[in-house]
C-alpha cells in the first residue's frame, strides 16, 4: 500500500480552489485575482498558495 503525502493533497486542494476563485474573479472583474486575495479567502499564507501553484508545474 502506498502512503499518502498530505502536502500533496493540501497543494491539490489549494490549487483547485485557487483556480475556481480566479475564474470567478475573472468573470466578475475581468482580471486575475491576486495571490494575497486567494490566501486570505482560503485562510492560509501567500507562500502556501505559491508553493501549491509551483508544485503543479
């Protein structure tokens, strides 16, 4: 059985929610949302949002 790295799961959840927030913001405002605004909405740090996005690359 493979062990699950919880940071992978956290990154995935943050990435998915950040994507949804950005899409909503683009539809409403016509611009991309700021990393800081995503972090505030998800109650985490800017660094965690950035790490999550970098992890996908």
